[in-house]
C-alpha cells in the first residue's frame, strides 16, 4: 500500500516510506525536471523539484506534472528570500563589459540587467502551498517564522540547507524538520549563507549529526553506493545526490552540457554565472568573468547568454554545475541510477 503523499510533519522522514535512502538534489535551471523527480520517487527515493527559477504558474504546472507521473512523495525546493543588493553603475558596467564579447559571438543584444531580477518568494511559496507536497526544502538562508509556520500548518516536512555546523544549529533552532549538510564536493550552488566550512562530506556529516538532534541529509560527491554507505555510517539519515543523475534519461541536461560532462575536465567554485559561489565545470566564461555582480543580479544578467548558449550548443557559456565526482556519472533511466546508489544492494 502506498503512503499518503502528505502526512504530519512530526512523523519525520520515516513517514515518507522511502525504499532507498536517497534524495534527488533539487537541480533548478533545467537539469531537474518533473519527469526526473517522479522517476526517482517511483523507484523508491525522494524526487525533488528545483523550482527556484519558476514563476508561481510554472510551479503549479510542474507540481501537477510530477503528480501526474507518481503517487509517491516528492519535494519542492526554493531559495530563501534575500534583500536585493545595492550596486552602482560602475559595477554594472564592468560586469556587462565582461560579457559583451560572448553576447556578440551569439549575436545577442549588449548585456543589460532586466527589469525583473528574480521571482517573488511569497508568491512562489503560495503556489507550493496551494497543493502542498510532502516535503519542502530550501537553500541560501533561513525562512521567516510565518513562512515556516505556514508550511508546518499544511503538514509539510521542512528541510533547510547548511554548509557548516553553525548554520545547521540555526536551522534546528528555527524549527526545520531536517537539515542537508552540504560538503565541499557538491555540485551547483553552495546552499549556506553565513559560514561555509567547505568541509569534506563525511566529516561535515559527522560534525552536524553530533551538533543537532534533527535528521541529517548528507550531500556532496556521492556517486556510488559506497559513498551513500559512508555517510549513513557517519550519522546521516539520507544521502542527497544530484550529479549522479545529470545524465539520466529523464534529466533536462542539454546536449552541450551532457557532452561537456563526458570530457576530461575539472570543477571549480565560481561566482561568474550567478554571483553566488557554485561548483561547476571550468569553461571560457568562468575564465573571463572577474567582476561578477552579487546574486541575483549576476544571475539575471547572464540568463540570456546561458539560454542562447544552450540553444546553440555552446558549452563555454553555460553554467555546467557538477560535483567533483562528475566523471563517475552514468547514463540511463533514473530508476537504474538510483538502484546503483542503494546501500542495501549486494555489490555485483
């Protein structure tokens, strides 16, 4: 018998009825799709929908698409709201100048900040709460008490993201139900906000598990079942994996992105694409950008370039988010990739 999609948050992670202790990392921006989230949930893990860049209407449609493909629990992820930074015209001009040649090569208009810099978090959260998922996760900060209370009142399990022990303790004090401990090897954006320890995933998991009483979800460089076993032994309740699913059949990873993952390369932490530190494959745009604007300004500034680059198959201007273990990523159905992460499976 399948569990109810929503249940009391107090029941904890066990109420999700997961067969495999793996959470799909919420990969916003294209790689994560409703089909991928549903496939992971159907295979016994917890699928996640990275909805941070979606409008409220798009969130509603994406959640409906996940529900249309699975009856099992899934998570929706947003970025915690933050005040817009104030920057002067000189900083904007410098950031635009660094992108000008890339725009010209793709025959785009000169770079400029758009009128809308980011989606409204309140409206996004209202869309999530209009049909609450089993789990809501967030990154980049802390939730306001009223937002957290609204989620709890709807019976949603709430998961915050920490990059160090101090942040994990703050999230626990805020009242989240579980915390993601994001190690340095993780691909994509660093999810913390105050003190990023950039620690190894196992060491960070041990430290956070010893510091808080809520469940810990380990993230960062987990590509094989041995990695999942290691973090479970270190005190994690679940493992969160994203890079391991970038080549899944159901992933929205563009052809140029997939091709780049198949080539020898290295990952770096960069602010070039969004203004926040994120780990991805080194490319020409990362090498060229030295004066990025703070998030979300840089993210909005580079969006037209990334969109055009994906359409043209130009990986050198794409945010190729990937963890340090990207070379171990495999192609195939998400269910098969999840099975390869199952710590209870017998090694072939």
